[in-house]
C-alpha cells in the first residue's frame, strides 16, 4: 500500500460522520465572526491601563513613557470606537447564535 493511499485510507475511515459542527463550506474566511463583545472588554481594559500609565509616567517625569502610553491610549480609544460602531450595526455584521455562519448547502 503506497504512502498516499494509506493517508487517504486513514482519513476516510476515521472522519466522524455525525458531527455537532456544521459542515465546512469553504466560505469560512468570508463568513467568519469576530468576537466583538470580548474585544470591547479588552479595549476597555486596555484603555484603563493606558490612561493609568500615561498619568503615572507623566507625574513621575518620565516623558517618553508617558508619550508612549498616550499613543497607546489613542490607538485603544480608536479600536473601542470601531468595535462599538460594529456592535451598533446589529446582527448583519455580528450575527447571533441563531444565524448560521455559513451558506446553506445545495441539496444535490
């Protein structure tokens, strides 16, 4: 038995027939979902730390670090605004659990 044939044989016989996950359609990169709520909370967390860092470094006279934290604060604030914008757009851009992340399969 050739190496390729063994791999095909192994893959074919050990693939689960009844999976709890929907079948892959090939359009996953287009229909992928972003965990926006998690990203929102990470942005809030980052915003708090960047604000704290900017303030702490400015008060201790470390201007370079204060500027770096200030720039980070601006980046995180922009990300937070973008995430909030996407969340306000609703389920078209962030589908809920009842909207499948894939196109229905063609019944052939």
